[in-house]
C-alpha cells in the first residue's frame, strides 16, 4: 500500500485503469477458454459415442457364447476408411479377456475399467498419447456377455491446451501494453495539473498576479483551475486592502501625534500665559481623545474579522435601539438645533446580535448629526415593506457627490474634507457599518445629492421575524 501511494498521480491512474481492465480481460479469457474447452470436449465425446454405437452393431451373440459374427466386415471397414483422428476399439468377453481389437493398436492395449465406469468418458493414455475412452457392457438376455471399449486420440484436439498457453502468455503482455497506453493518455489528461503545480510554485507574497491558464475542456480540472484563480483574486484583493488599511491607519495615527508633538514644542519654547497653556492643553486633550476614538474603531474593525463565530442570536426591539441612540447624541442634536422626526408604523422585532445592530444604527445617526447643517432636519422611519423591515435615515445636510458615493465605505475615506474642515472624523464609521451589515446579512443602500442631503436604508432579511 505504501509503495502504491508513492507512485506518481499519472502512474496511479494508469495502475487503477489496468487493475480494472485486467479483471475484465481475465473474465473474457476465462469465458473464451471455457466455451472452447466445452465445445471440443463435447465434440470428442459425441465422436466416441457414435463410434461406440456403430461398433455395437457389429456384435452378435448366440445362446452359448459371445461371437464377433461380423468381425471380417468390421476389419474391412476399418481398413478401408480414412480417419484423420484414429479410433481404437477392443472387444472383451464376460471374463474381461481380450477377444479382438482394432489393427491400429498393434501390440498395445486399452485399459478396461470397472463396470461403474460404463458410459463415462475417461481421459487416459496409450504410449504417452493422450486418449479419451468410454466403455459399455454387451448384454444378452439381460446378462453381461462381454465388453466394448472405444477410445480416440486427443492429439489433434490439443487446441484447448494451445489456447490456454496463448491466453496465459498474452495476458501479461496485453496488460503491459495497456499500462503504457494508459500512462501516456493519463499524462496528457493531467497535464493541467502539472501546469497548476508549476504556476502555484511561482506565486509568492510578492507575486500574486500570476494566474493558472484555464484548460480548453471545461471539465473538473477547468473548474479547479477557475476556483484557484478566484481564490487568488480574493487573496490578492484582501492583501491589497490590508496594505492600504495599514498605510492609511499609520498615516491617520501619525497625524494627531504630530499635532500633539508640535503643540507641545511650541509651548516649551517660551513662557505662556495661563490662558494659552489651558487652550493648548485642551487642544492636545481633544487630539488625544480623537486618537483614542480612532484606536477603538481600529480595534473594532480587527475584532469584526472573526465576529461571525461569536455573534449572538437574540430577539431585539429595533424601535428601542433607535431611540437609545438618539438619546446618546441628544447633546449634539440640541447644540446644532437639529429637528428629529420619527415615523415608526409599528413595533418591530428582529433576531440578530443586539450589540452589533446598535453599532450600525449608532454610527449612521452619528454621521447624520455630524453632516447635517445647523437647524437642519433628520428623518427616521421604520416600516414593513413586503417581507422586509426597512430602516431609513435621511438628512438635509451637505450630501455626497456621485463620484464619491462608491468610496464612502472604504476605510479612512472622508468626502470633501478640504471643503468642510470643521467636521472632524476618522473615516472609519461607514466602513464598520458596511462590514457589520455584510456579517449580519443586512442590505444597505445609499442615495445622496450634493448639498441637498443623504438617505441610507437598511433592509433586514425576510427570514427574521417581525
């Protein structure tokens, strides 16, 4: 078994093919040999039986003894007939003493077996010549008065033996030839596997662009190659996103640190008034808070990579989650004098992770408050549409341009930062929302018009109950 497993894939295919073929060929050879052997034996037995009946007609008996009344006619017929395969005949009396025999026996004799062998076909030999013979009793008024033995040479019927030898010799030769042919075609069939191995060896962390050429035939190897290429695409995209995320994260983390460092350096250059110290220190504290907030969000993103295994399934009250989030941002809402208008057509319950859904809704409300102008309005609605629960949050804030709307879910992306420097943020909020929506199978859509406002809709899966 160990030696078989050490074979190459090509040789294992060929070996398995030969194993199944050898069984089939062996069955066919055995069937052919059995048919020929049976046919030849039946032919010989019929010939011997016919000769036995024919010679019984030459035997007559009187009331006293057994006589070969037609011996002369029998000898003449045997002498004049041409036989390719000679027939040997012997007559015995009731004491098993030889009376007469065919001239072709010369000085040799056939073997007379016991009476229980009468009518049976027995293989024997005569001077090393293979024979098949049969015998029968000669009856007169129900009494055995003699025996007749008829035999036929099997030399001319050695076709069965020759056939057996031919089959035994050709069997391994055929298997060897079939193995070589199977190995050749197996090598051609698994050529894409060699290509996959060769291409895979070229793929490294610094070379993820290489792809496996797809075979011409759309078979299992085509599907395998296609799946591997798709896997490489996903890996490459994930690594690129990871590189971009790391680059953006390091840049975003350096910015508040550089600001804090610069502010501190300015403070120690010369003496400052109490108010200046307090102002700069408060500024540094705000930057530290911003830095802490960014680190928390980065840790949150990292945590969500494997959150699916740890997410809880519980019945949550969506109306209450929305109201709790509004209460959390009530101070900012009052500061900007934003009006909140809610439309909850019913009480809605949903089966999911309470904590993760709270983060999604909290980030959306936070963004809406952040990007809505003073004295603006935010509309919140929770409705049932067909078999889905739909949460909509709409503001009349600064909006998003069409060219930027596809980028808002990217990490650290912030739209029109230079136009609105007063709006602080990390660019991670919507990225977290998108990841959590994908995790919880919640569909999120965005519609926005620049300088008019943005609407974000969450469609909760229909398999969850109201």
